[in-house]
């Protein structure tokens, strides 16, 4: 049965849900399945023992990924609020929700830029031969001399100065795909302190990206829910097409062996770094801690089976990572076969895989423009899905905070927000843009999220109360046995917090980021730490503000802010039941009698 999407005009039901179940699932899958599934997981699997890496990967999925995904989704669905208002459950920690929104805002700036890269490469693929297939096809729009980028090829013992025959054995300063990425697409400068002018073809692609995002979100979840029918499913079509094409190529078996085949190394399982990489990949690929899971779940029907949905989305996400790895490595194996070099010499991570190694491999295929267009269109749709949810986090919080102001102005809010993100993204499309993108990614979208989630799980399990939270979930999905909840209690109280704490502890080995071997200047590193401070400062600022505004002595203020506020409950009266109705009456009576509320929730939240 189709549910109403949008704001209900009834005063009693002035509410923003509901979204179709399949649209919610597709939105969640689109949000969770991001670029990291395609360009980071295959590299980690290869680096950490191939097929053996799947063991720690799925172990971490079970003990960290699924429990935290379930926790965040249930938290947002219960009160139908975004990542800020959801902390009415523990007002003292509401700054954590603000920090999540700030992270989503900052990350949305550079994520727009990455989508613009994909868009530019997709347009550049609409020519034959591909512009990065050889040095003779490269065009340097600025006054650089091609001799700076000569490629030395050994063809029948003759040294030549350009990329010529496919049968040549090449040892190069830079491959044509590297030249194209650095000197044509990015027009990369020598460091962060050499900003240079705006690269206008990237600025135009960034503008088009912003227009696409605005158009998809112009009517909020109502319009984006329709767009995800295509953007969440099309990447799977492309992955399957690339996989079928890849496994038919000569040398594909070598690539798959390196990825997950006979060259798997089980001894890697004894290394701590392998387990750390598995946990980190699970954590980031599921988008835990960004606020998006709560924002999307807030549009659900109150009685939606969020437990089952969590399994569907997390397992689909993991399966996508594995499937994408086969598609990537089968074609990289063919590339290694052509160059007569080990697969390990052509494998790269992140930008290097998406915009250098894989485009280079695609350029060696028959009808290469077709495969290249499909690949970059897939990156475009995957990136847009994640960006939709990132923007939705911000708009949902603004709608929750100011419903009367923005209820009828959603389109204006979306246009304004996307315009601001475009302007903020312009420094990332200068000649030093890739350094800005890497700086934001390394500082804001890394361990800060681990810290936010650690606070989140401690607040819910130990302050709000694990048992109370379980009763809230049972109000939505029905009663469950104590045996059913045994595993989730173990994860939420002990296993998941301990793993996150260990990941945060590994920061003692922090290494300053760099791009292409070029270190960041001191002011760049300082700016990175300032971004972290800007995210985390909201936690003590909001807590301090609430403590000042609260009444009573300091201990009474602290206890009151560790208890749910009167606004914490299911959004609609029909879903509150006797449990929350009685609690509200109890609070009201106690308020009239000026009696001290029994708020000793910390000691009673254990079991």
C-alpha cells in the first residue's frame, strides 16, 4: 500500500513521513554503497591477503557493522527525527548530533568535487581514441612543454619518446593515464600553497553536479525517493557488465587470483593491521556516524521492521564490495598481461584506481569509449546516491528545528544549500584542488567519525539505558525474547565500543597526509586540525549551554540532562502507547509538586 510522502496538512498529523518501503531500502543501499566499495575494498583485499581478508571483513561486519547500523536506524525511526533532535533522549550529548551534521556538510563539499571528476571523465570518454590512451592524444591547455613528460619505451631496443605500440614493453616516468589525470584533468600544481586559477572544466562539471543534486532533492524525500530507483540499481548493472567483459579477457585469471584466488595468504590473519583495515572499511562503507542513517530512517513508518532492513542493507553493501572487486581485478589482470608486468605493479588505491589505473586498463579494450563511459557513469550514480543522503541530513535537521519556517520552502532551502556547497567547493577545483580534497578526507572523514560513534553508543547504552532502548525497539517491531537480545546487548555494551576504542587508540601512529608524495605545509596541517576542532567543539559547547540553562544545583542539572526530555517520544500520539503517556503524566505531576525527579538512569541502564 502506498504511503503518503511529504507534510500532512492535518494539524494532528503535521508530519513528514512516510516513504515507500522499497524507496527507503534503495535510499539506504544507495547511501551505504559508495565509492569506497569500488575503489577501496578491492585494494584492501589484495593488500591484506586476498580471499583471507574476507574472514576479518565479515567478522567485523557481524560484531560492529550490523549492530551499529541497526542501532542508528532504530534510533532515528523511533522518534522520527534527524541526528540533532534525536538526542532529546540524552540532551547532554546533543552536540554529537550537531557535530554529525557539520561532518556531513564539510564532506558534502568535497564529495561534490569527486562526482565532478567522474562527470568530467565521462564526457572525456565520448571520443575515440580515449584521450589518455597515448601521449600523442594528450593536450596540455597551459604552456607546458611535452618534453617534461616524455615516456621512455623500449621497443626492439630502440628508445623512442612517445607511447606507441600496444606490444611495447614500457618503463615510464608517468603513464599516459597519469599524465592525463595530473596535467589535463586536474592541472595539478606543486602543492597546497600553489593554489593557481580555477580549472574551469572542473568548475563547470561541479556546477552541473550541483544542478543534478538540486533537481533530485528539490521536493525532498518525495523526489529523491524516485531518483534512487535508477541511481541505486544502475551501478549493479554496470558492475555485472564489466565483470562479464572482464572475465573473458586474457590475463583476467591472474587479476582474480591476486584479488581473492589461489594467492590468498592466510598468514595475514595474524597481523593486527589486517583486522584494523577490515573494521575501518566496514565502519566507513556503511556510513555509520554521519547522521544519514538516522535522517533516512526518520521517514519510515513507525512499525517498519528496521531489524530486517538492517540485515538487507548491510549484507547488500558487503556483497557489492566483493562483486566490484571481481570486476575491477579481472580487467586489471588483463592490463598487467598487456604490459607483461605483475598485477601488483598496476594496482592502486582510491583516486589512483578510479582515475588512473582503471581508465588505463579500459583504454586497452576494444570499443574502449563504451566501457569507459559505463564505468564513469557508474561512479557518477554511486556518488550521487551518497550525496543525496548527505544533503538530506542537513535539510532534515533544519526542517526538524524550524518546521514552520521551512515546511513550505523546501525547494528554496535545497537550492540555497546546494548553491552554498558549490561556492565552497570552488577551492577544490583550483589547480591545488586535489590537495584540498585529500586534506578534508584525511582529517574530517576519518577518525573524527569514530569518536562521534563511540560517544553515541556510550550515550545510548549506558546513559539512556540499553534496556530502555530495547523496549523502544520492541514498540516498533514487536516483543522479542531475552535470548534474541543477548547478542545485541553484548555488542552494544561491550564488543563494539571496545573495537572502536582500539581503532581510536591506533591514532598514536598518525602519519601526516600527503598527495603524490608531496607533503602538506605547516599551515595546511594546522587547518586540518582546525577542521577537526570545528567539528568536535559542538559537543562541549552544546553541553555547556544546556548546563547553564538548566535549573538546580550542578549535580541536579547534570542528572536532568542525562535523562530524556519531555519531547522524547514517538512523534505521533497513536504510537506512544501507555508507556510514554504514563511517563509524561508522571513528569507533569512531579513538576507541579516541585519534587525531584528520579533520574538515576545510569545505574539502572546496565541490565
